[in-house]
C-alpha cells in the first residue's frame, strides 16, 4: 500500500527546507554588481591582521559608492559595488573603493589582499 507523502525526517532535507532563499526583487534588466572578500595582513610578515573594525571605522568616514562591510573573521572585510549598468561603472566604483582602502590601510600600517584561504586563517 502507498502512504501519503510525509515531511522528511532526514536532517539534510529538513535543513534545506528551513533555508529557503529570499525572493528576488524586481530590478532593471542587464545590471551587474561586484562583491569581493578581502583579507587584512600586516606589512611585516603578511600574517593576518585583526583590523577589520578599525578599517571599517575609517572607511565609514568616507563618501563611497557601494558598501564596505564586515566578513566572517576580524581580518576580513567585504566590498561591493552598487547596482551598475556597465562594466565602466563597475570599474569606476571599484577604483574609488580601492583608493580609499589603500589610504585607510596605510594609516593602520596594514595591507589589503584578495580573499581566499590564507595559510593561518581560522
């Protein structure tokens, strides 16, 4: 005999149904944006440097396009452009953000490197 469908008790299935994606909002066609995860390292041995809070505080004082927000660890930040309509607009926003990152990092005596897996990341 066949039984009516029941909710799965399998942990992966329950977790997937609990993590439903948020609905997309309407947007203009053919737009794009960029998000980058960046790591903060000291300039002596390029070890990870837990300066995300300091960097975010300095960056918050500047008029920037897009956003600069905390990431998963105290040595990471995320930058993103706004909603852009061309690759030139993306490049323009990323250039402004990059220049601000370099100035703020210099004040803190740290460097900013592309995200990924640093050998000492925890």
